[in-house]
C-alpha cells in the first residue's frame, strides 16, 4: 500500500477514505498480534496459534476489494481461501491446546482460542452471508470445548461480546465506504447533468430558432424545382429569391444565437463556475475581481473560466480550485490531477481564441495540481 505524499494527493476523496479504513484495520490487527507475541513468549504453542490467526486476519482484509480497491478476483479468492484455512487451523489448535493443557497454561490456551474467534469475527465473518449465525455457532463451540474461567458461564460473555463488537465494527466500516462511494458518484452525476442540460438548452434553442427557417427553405426549394420543370420560370425565380432571403435571415438568426451563447459574461461565468464546481464537490476560491481584467479581454477570460471549469469536472477529482484574476493575466489551479495531462482539443481551441487578443496559454502539473496560466498584452 503506497501512501507517499505525492500518491496520496492524487487520490480521490473516496480512495483516501478507503486507504484510511484499510490502514486502520490492518494496523489494529498488527498491533494486537504484536502485543500478544510480546506477552506470550513463554507459551510457544499459544503464541503460534495467535500469530497464525493474526496473519490470517491480515490476509483476509487484503482479500477484500472493498478495502483494496483492486480488481483481481483470482488473487482475492486465493487469499480468502488461505486465510480461512489459517483461521480454522489455529482455532482447532487452540481448542486442542485447552483440552491438553494443565494448570495455569489452561487460561493462556483458552485466551488463544478466543483470540482466534475475535480476529475471525473482525476479518473473515463480516464478509459472509450468514455471519451472525456463524459467529454464534463458533462462540458456542469455543465456550463448550474450552470451558469457562472459574467454571462460571458468565465469564465467557466478555470475549463473545468483543467478537460481536469487532464484527459489527467491520460491517459499519464497509457501510461507511459504500456511502462515501455513493455520494461521490451522485456528485459526479449531478455535475455531468448540469453540463448536459446546458448543451441541451443550446441544442433546443438552435432547433427552435433555425429549424423552422431551414424547413421552409427545403419546401420552397422543392416548389421552385417543380416550377422549373413545369416551365414556370418566373414563379420559380420568385421562389428562389424567397429561398435566398430565408437563408440569409436564418444565418443571421443562427449568428445571433451563437453570439448570445458565445457572448458570455465574465462575472456570470465565475458565478457559474463556482456553482458547477460546488456540485462536483470542489470549492472554488476566487482572488481578484472580474473588473480587474481589461474590458476588451472579458470575453476571452470568460472562455478560459468556462473551459477550465469543464476540464476540472471531466478530467479531475479536485476538491479545491483557485482562480486568480488580474490585469496582466489569470490562473486557474486545481488539486485533482489523477492522470498525466495531455493536449486536449478544448485547450487547443482556447489557445487559438486567446492568440487573437494577444494572449498566451500555458499549462503544467506538479505535486498532483494542474495549472492553467494565461497572460495577455495589456498595452
């Protein structure tokens, strides 16, 4: 499990929570095994039982894709099988040790048997379909075979309750992981829906504004064609003049619509970027004001905000983004780089758009952060 600072910063929030949960479970099991080994050095048989159970628990946790995030069914099946055999073997060995021990060794052997039950309840049984029935059966058999301290049945309740608690804790951890994954998926879906709705709005407007004009052009063109074949050249010429007028009118309407879509406002784009990124689980911090950008560059700057925001939603798992606005340029940075960043068509188009107003776009990524840096001539 590689948790170096660079790799950690590139993980999504669900992946970080998964890594934290995995490290916590493995750490607790390891710590318990080490403490048991330190206190049982004089009881080699019980020590071997506990160490086997500890290794089996570690393998059982490592076999769960819910914790590792990997997709290797064959490896997971093999690890689960080995862990199961290890638990069964150490549990039976613990019970045999209890029946064959005498004096003070009986208490240590009994503790070893219950130790196996507790670790199995934490690392193996929570992932079974009938986990609680299996835990009850194992605890009952352990209590009957190993006996109760001081011959009082109530004395077997503490280790049994610890086993129940461990099983419930692992199940609660898996439940929390599922919730985190579901929330992240819902957040991304919401962000994608907002982008899709904007595209749908533009497509609907384009259809409503231009579609009727083009339909009329098609009908009149067909009419003119029939008139020509019928020898009514004058009427055909009149229809074609109307077709030309409609074509020019439709082109103007389309240009007007595109200008309305493209003529974006910098202040509005900054507000829209904050809303869209918030829906994607990313906080946008804005330094500077739209008024700091030269007025003639507002449209180009607005396109930078729109394209940069879209790329953050599509290509990153950012939780924080920073937008710096100034008179000599602007910068958009996010902390969610999950893969090497290549040249994207949107960035190429942005570079061409800014070149027309004397702007230069540079991009770079370092330490899990991606930066879109724009400079323009202010004179």
